[in-house]
């Protein structure tokens, strides 16, 4: 049972895990524990006692390359209990169980407590434990925004969606969201190993193709007329954009989340293809007027989970939340061979 903590009982300092200089993941002190001041709670903020986190590629990139400017607490996905709230909070109360993906420009979830704007927080799915819930927020928001904000899929959409890297964190939830909320869409997922292909199929993909061989030939073998939409986290790979142009139907759409140094957009013109970027931190980073939309998305997906229409994408669960286990999770993600999500909890 979780103990409800009133604001006046909160400590002034807390343990947190982060980095103080860029380290490769094979160094034992790549992540360290420090005692730091409690977060400042703003008017719209919830103060969450964190019980589980997950590790995403953004955590790995930050640890390896971003200037910590002293000591930086990593972690975006989190699940926990609201223990205090700002004066203007209206969506939650102390004691609520929540899950969220946090913000790029604020201290992360790898700490005992985290302050997070209520407008990017959802109620934790009641049917999931802390670890399974923490696997979902960042990838869910990314997948949902890509499918429904960028590609404009609806419950009546018909066509073929290709998900490149479908066994990863985003792909694993995107397959499920597409099948649940756009059931007329055929989903082709890419995977290159037996175990990843089996995982993609288990999530509901209609077909699975190998992306390490000849992607265009493999997709056209199962969809000779091409595809209507592509989601990709691998547009920077040599030859990727040319393959996408070959397999996408005229007037098709592509949405990407990676960071290619160069993009040949001219090659899209002959088919009048549209290219979109998805970046789920954009709303919080720029304090967008529709910031609360992320609360709505997470709340809607929690309902789908509790209805049994979506399942957690957690595949590896580590415990407790300490530097050793978090670093082990970083190594798994950095290997590029993770299936679904890696979570770390205090269970």
C-alpha cells in the first residue's frame, strides 16, 4: 500500500540519479546518486513520488552527449503518486496515481520526487502496476501524435501503414493504437530477427518484413501497390529515403522521429509526398496553447488499457531504481537490440 504524504511532511532534500559528465555506458560511474534539493512546484505542477521509470533513447543520447551543466537528473517516463500540487492544479488531487513523460527542459524522473505540469500527466491505468505503466507515456504520445495529429488517421481510414522498426518502443505501441483506433488500416511492421518478428506479430501487425535486407523489395512483395503512410525512426540510414519514395503511393505521407544530418526532400516531389516531423516534447518545450492535449491522450490510452484493447510494452523489468539498474537499462537500450521497453521500478 502506498503511504499518502501531505505537503507539510515532505523532506527538503531527496536522492536523485544522473550524470555530471559525459560517460560511455560501460563505465561504472556513468550514472551516480546524489542528494539534491526538492523540486520547486509551480502553479500547474504536481509533485510526484516516483515508483517506476523507463529508459528511452533520449536518455542514452543525453547521458552520452549533452552537457550536464553540473549534475543532471535524467528520466522522462515516470509513474507514481501525487503528494503535493500547485495552487492552480485542477485535474488531480494528492493521492492520485499518475503516469507521464515529463519535459525535456526540466529535471527528470530518476529521482525520489519529480515536479511535472499536470497538463502533460494522465491517470495511471488502474489495471497496470507501476513498472508496466511507466513503459508507456513517451512512446504512446509519440505514436499517437504521429498517427492522429500528423498522418490524420481516423476510425474510418483505409490504407496501408508501414512502421519501420516496429519492435521498438514507439513501434510496439503504434501497432496497437493503429489497430484499436483505425481498424481499417493494414499495418506492416519491419523487424530483422525471429524474436522481434514474433513480437510485432503478437501486437497485431498484419505483415512483418525485414528492414536490413532490401526494404523496398520486401515491402512491395507483400504490398505490390505500395503503402499510404510510413512511420520511421531510421530515415538517416543510407538509402532509406530513396526506399520510402519507391514504396509510397502518390500523395502518401511519411513521419519521422530521428535526426538525419541531410534529407533529400526534392526526391519526394515527383510523387507529391508529404514529410512530417514528430517530436512529443514540442508541446511542453514551447508551452503550446494545446498543452493539455497530452493529458487527454494519456487519459484516453489509460482507458484503452483498462478495456483490454492495449497492453503494456514492457519486456524487461529491473529493480530497484538505483544507478546500477538504471545503467543496465541504458546499456540494453544503447545496444539497439531492445524489444519493447525496459523499465526500472522500486517494486
